[in-house]
């Protein structure tokens, strides 16, 4: 069994694509129109292109708004939705701040890791960590 795709709910797929590619540095993998929305994935420029992050729209008529509650509750509680490993958390957090990224938690030592949390501007808190 392998992890090949994870989803992050976003409130605007175009804005999410811009943030995840131009700010975070991921690379667009798939952009397939599906009616009103898209099958939109990004990958790390450093890892296998088989591990994708799906920028999932938080509007699904089948779920009747539950997906927005699912996204909103962790955000309001300050809980990051996803985490990305970085080699140098101080340098990465400074780079992101220079690009206007808002951190809700500065780099903080937590045992054997250092963690920081930022707002992805699309409805999620994202953690970066250095082991």
C-alpha cells in the first residue's frame, strides 16, 4: 500500500493553485475540467511525482455544506490540516513571510522536531516541520 494522493479542501481552486505553486513552490501535476470545478493536483518538485496533493473544492452538493464545516472547524481550533517537511524551518518561514504568508505559530521546538503553522489563504492551516 502506498500514499499517492491526499486532499486538502480549498475555498477557491484558482487561488489555491497560485498559493501552492507560486508561494509554496509545488508544481501543477493535473488540471482537468470537471464541470464547475477541476481535478487539480500539485506535487513536490523534490519528491516522486506520484505523490499528489489534490486541491479539492469545499463545495460538494452531495455533502450539503458538511465539507465546509469539516474544513472550518480545525481552522478555528488552530489545528493544521496538513504538514510538509522542510530542511531548514527558519529559512523557509522567513522566505514565506517575505512573500506575505501569515503564520499563526512561529517555529517552535517540540521535542525532536521544530514546527510552525501558517494560513494557506484557502481555508486551511498548514504545518511545516523540521526533524
